[in-house]
């Protein structure tokens, strides 16, 4: 029996000096948002603006024989109709540069962009689309990723050709786009130790196969962009990108201009969750239209388009084998996965970066091998989505851990505790867990969720005749919590200025995507400067003003931008205290900032009012400003070619216990309660972090139970909210969250990133809970009533790993 | 030129005239013709509630209503809800209780919650949950929204005053 010992908040927040850390701080942008005053991209209209619409393929895989745009061009109110032929200088976009914004010789999926219109109104643009005639010559359709590996499978990316049979991109153009010899988009392999030796030393080996489905972001605000060129050819883009600085460079390359001539303004975003991490064709297309018409061009999706033409979470088929000793110590683990890449390569193909971390390092595994292949098909393509592969990996690993525990006859908690990481561990993959609250997370969630008692009691009820069963399941997770050095730099810049009224303008490279980063950054600055939150304005949405940042992803903003903001604030504080010291004679070290004043550290006695002191600096013969800059680069490393290295400056941990009710007559699974324990380093804004975790839990609930983008033979069957079921208010579970504060030494005030963590465990914990309720193990997501009912009544087909080598 | 229909209605308490095409939705009219952008487009199919408005005191998805059908009606949007005491209590509660993340669903939920409290001043938690069932939120997990509506309701009943001082003002 595992020992239960909860330890929450070993270091609570220090309430001294009116500290804001750990308090419930409302978001700075909430009043505007709650009153409908916030102007999202959909609400912005520029004088003279045209409206753009895109014609997408009606075929899943076909040659484009001809496109006739004459009738569309002749429609009054139409300013431009473009196809690939009008932009011969376009370049491939995306992670593998395998994707032309406007398709030349063939279409590879239903979302493929064939032509675009700019017109006086959306209605005229739509009418014009209806007048474009496209002749297709259908090609064999490939939608099964296993079949994509067959030697005679249709090729999705042969070398591109124009309608004349010649190369579609003429020689001499900047980028050669040569096509792919087979359907393998990406391979990633990782190994540590000696798996054969590990297996030889195992008393027990278990193998499982899991299948993960398509889901999509469903940001409430649909995608949109506004592009405008000035007469000198400088591009201004209103965009909801999560990576403005990287995209500035990509758009400049696309246009073959100096990146200094691209400015990106980010209006408030109606949800991100990773969906805006890549460039998608609609953005270059709006830019092409703006360039060709010389007018601002606004392009906004419909909801149907959002479902069809924005990225998905990547579907995965996954085989997992592991072994352990008879005492329950893991000996080896071997994972092979097949990712359906869809027609093009976006970030979805790179999610194995994260998946292999969970496989190799969530628990101590001495020997490990991991291999992923992502293959092209004629399906929708996958991007990055909150959790970045970790929902998929954790689903498999944590369901599999329960299977191992059962085979051993050990309870799931004890088995996990036996193999859990400890602080100080450096894993064979090179991750250094300077702080690690996993064992505390396990114990806390188990205790607060009454896991062991319920787990045993539910099992005893398997055959008691009651058609409604209760189950409890647990799962844990490991995720980067201190940025992720997926580029050579993982840094963020800050410019901080304090005006002559002691009002601070915090100019940060980090974007706000609804997660509350601007409030947390302001809080951290207030903490250093002894100012109230109302004394800070955050500027974070204009690349002409803000300093460089890698972007909003990998739960990095609080950690990286937070440390950057703290650095800038400390420099300002040093300058102010040095000035105060020169005026009052006390040593700078004996002074501090509090409540808008310079005070004596020892007594709290006020020496100067901050605003007055700064004014005296402005209006003196020194005539100086208090304005500082800071660039923070975390002490993490860019992983080597073997995927080894300490990729993050800190790692976040969590355990979630899910309780379900399963109606065996209908297959309906109700998520009753989620008890979570999260190692967040330290709570900075309690209101904000609760919101992130609750939102993530419900997103995980959708992934486990209700959401399913139904892709059948390349057709998307349910591109609307009626048939794509998001969780609604009456369906949410009771939520109980504990924070494990491990006070990370590198984190801002001890905090770690937490944005992605809460969504990760739910599906695995629910699978384990359904098993605990019924004795039936489900290995394919989502757990819809139909799937559950079939499994409970013996009608489910077991999954097989029939993937060719 | 397609026929246009001249209509007259009350919008947030003020008389309003407009000339609209027959196929124009109330949502389009509010956003594109009149310029009140607090009402949001989330789906255009009556499935998300981002476009919720009040027509003659009843909540309606503006995306499903023809603009022409506003003729002679009393229409209230988030901009009007805002200016009422109940709207103010709700806004404060949404801010205080962390019910807002990206904020895109928020105006629609505010209007729905306003109507809920108008018609059921003693709504319990389950009633609130059912009351906002037609409003999707991708960010918050609804918990804080439900808490905020309950808190605004408590304020109306004179129970717990929402602290006013903590509301943050942007520089
Ligand atoms: S936009 Fe009207 S319900 Fe979604
Ligand atoms: S706050 Fe983003 S959708 Fe509700």
C-alpha cells in the first residue's frame, strides 16, 4: 500500500509589503472584454478595405486541369481574382516547406486553396467564387496512413508540374520545390540504454496499441487577417499569430523583401491554443491580394471554413511495450507511432519532440526506444495544439501504466510512486529536474480524490448487477515548464519605462492570447517596483515597438517573458535607488521601493515619493530617463540530433484523478469529478492559474468524451458546432485543484509554465476510470456512447499494429 | 440592385432607422451596418451563442434573425446591457471572478446571464448552468462563469457586495 502524505504549498506566498504574488488578480483586459468593447480582428475595418474569399478544392486528390476565372473577374465589385499563375513568385510555406499557398498542378485535400477573390463586399466575393470554373482530373485518394507506406501507394508529393507538363515553378525562381520521393513526411528516432538488455531483465512485459483521433482548436473567434501595403511597399499585417517575430521574417521571405519592412500588429485574439503557430495559406493569399489591388484586404473565415481549413491535433496510431521487475520497477520501454500528417506538414509532424519526453522521462525508464513516422495522406493536416503531442503520449503511457500495475497486482498509485522521478534527477534524455513535485502531485491528488478506497470499492462492484457503475482513474504528466529551446534561442525582450508620474509602460515581446500573461507580467513588475497594478500599462502587440520574442507556445510566456520583465524592472530599480542614495546619503542597499515611494529598508520610512524623484531626474542637468531593457535567455539547451539535452529551464508536473459514472445500458460516460494536483512552481495569480487549469481540464474532457472531427475518406463530416460537440456548461465536472509549490530556482518568483498541463492527463485518467468501473479497457479515443457501448458488449475490434516497417 | 427594406426599431433604448437587404441577418446589421461590434460572430448557425442579443426582452441568436424582423421591436445588445445596473453588476462579477479569458464568448454570455437573472432572480447553480447551455466557451471551462453569474445574483439579492476597488483600470 502506498503511503499517502499530502504536501501542498510548502512555501506559501509572502503577504508582506502588500505583495501581489499568489493573490486573486483580475485580468487587466477583462473589463473591456466583458463589456464588448475589445476590438478583435473581426471588428477592425480599414478605410478602402476590400474583402477576400478563397475558393477551395472540391476534390480530395486531383490534377488541376484548368481554372477559368473570366466570369468572376467580370462581376461588378470584384477587384482581383488570383490563382497560382498570378503569383509565380510564391514560395512554399510550413514546417517542411511542402505547401504552396495557391496550388499549381494538383490538390491534395479538401481544404486546398485554388483561387482567391478581393471584392467590395463579402457577398460579392462569395458570388465571384461561385463563378470560377475548375476542371479536375481525379487521382487515387489515399486516406489510410498505413496504406500510405505501401510501395505502390499513390504519391502525395511528386515533383510539381504545371498544366503544360513542365515544372510549375519556373527555373530561376527563389525556392526550388522538388517534391518528395515517398509518402514519409518525417521520421524521428530516439534511443537510450539497451532495450534488449532491459527486456531480458524483465519479469513482465506488456504490449498495447492505442489510437488517437482528430480534434480541432475551435477558437471562438474564427481566423482572420488584414493586409495592407503602403506606397513604398512596406507591409502592415493585422494578424492573430502567436509568433509575430518569426512570421515577420517568413512573410518577408515570401515577398522577397527586407524583414524590416514587415510590421505585424496583433489585435486581441479570440483563442489560440497553438492554432496560430504556423503560417497558413490564407495569410499569404490576403497579402498577395493586397499587393495586387493596392488596397487593404481583410480575410475572415466562416465557422465551416474554420473547421475545414484550420489545423487539427494529430491523429496517431501508437504501439507501446514496456517491462518491469517483479517488484514493479520499470526496465524498458519501446514505442512506435504512425502519425497521419495529412496533405502538408505543419507543426503536428514535430509533436514527437514532446511525446518522446513523456515516453522516456515521465517515469524512470533505464532503456528506451522511440520511433515516429509521419506520413502524407489526402486528409486534413495537423498543427500544434495545446499539449503538443502530450495528450496523445500521456494517454498511451498512463493507460499502459495501469495495465502494468494490474498485471503486477500493485495498486496504480504505488506503482507510479515506485517509478516516479525525484528532484535532482537528470534523465538519460538529458532533462534535469531541478525541482520536481511529481510524488507530491501523486499523493495529493490520490488523497484528495480518495483514490485508493474508491478504486478498491468500485472494482468490487463489477458484477453486482447495477447497470450504472462508478470508476476512478489517475494519470500524471510531465511537460516543459520553463520554455522549450526548439530554436537556438528561447528568449524574450522587455523595454520598461517609468514616466514622470511614476507610471510604468512595460513593452514586452510576449503576446497575450487570453491566457492572462499581461496581467502576470504587470504583477511581476509591480512586485519589483513596489507599485500597484494600476500603475502599469502593458504594450505587447506591435512588432515595430515590442522587442523580440520567440512566440507564445510551450507554456513559456510566464516563465520567459516573466523573467525578462523582472530583469528590466530590477535594472530600473537599481537606477532609481542609486539616484535616491545620491540625494539622501543612505546606501542604495539600505533603500527599497514600496507603495510608490523610496523607503528605508529597515524601517519602511518613506524617503521620496517615486514620481517626484523621477521628475527631479528629468528636470535636472542630468536630464535622464528611467528606461531599461532586458533580454532573458533561459539556461536550457537546444537538443542535439539524438534529441538529447536539457530542453527546458524547468519542468511542470501534475496528477489528475478522474471519477466517472458509466451507464452500461447506454454507454454514456459522465465525468463526475476531477481532482488535480499541479506542480506549478509557485502560484503567481491564483485567479488566473485556476482559470487556466479549469479551462484545460474541460478541454481534456472534450478530447476524452465528446470531441471528434469525423474525417472519413478525406471528407470532414461534421464541420459545425452542432455535430462537433464541445463540452457545455451543464456537463462540466466538479473540479478540485491543489497547487504544489516547488519554488523553482530559475522561475519568475519561483513559478513554472502551466498553460498546457491541465488538458494532458484527462483522457488517460478517464480511460483508467472506465476500466475501474467496468473491467473493460478502451484504447481508442474518444469515448463516445457508441464506442463505450460496443466495448462493454464485446463488439469492439481490438486494435492491431499492422504498420509495415 | 436587390430590394431594401426600411425598418425602425429601438436599439438600446434609442430609436433607430435602417435600410437593410432582405437576407441581412440582425448580427450583420448590428456589426457591419450600425457598427456595434460587441455582438460576435462565432458560427452563424445558432450553435455558439456569441451573437446573443435581447429582442423584446427575450434572448435570441442574432445570426439566425433577419434584420428586417427587428422592425418595431425593442433590441438590446451587450452595449445596452452594459449600461444597466444589472449589466454593471454582472460585468464586475465577471472581472472579479476570472470569468473572462480570450473574452470572445463573454458578451454573448453576459447578455444571456442578464436575461437569466431578469427572468429568474433566484437561479441556483444548476439553473445557471442550464441557462448558459447554449453559449460555448473554449477557454474557461465555464466554472468561473457560473460562479460569476451566481455572485452577480447574490449582489442583486443584497447578499455579498462585490468588492469594487479591485477592478483594474488600464493605465
Ligand atoms: S454566431 Fe450566432 S449562435 Fe454562433
Ligand atoms: S473566454 Fe475564450 S471563448 Fe470564452
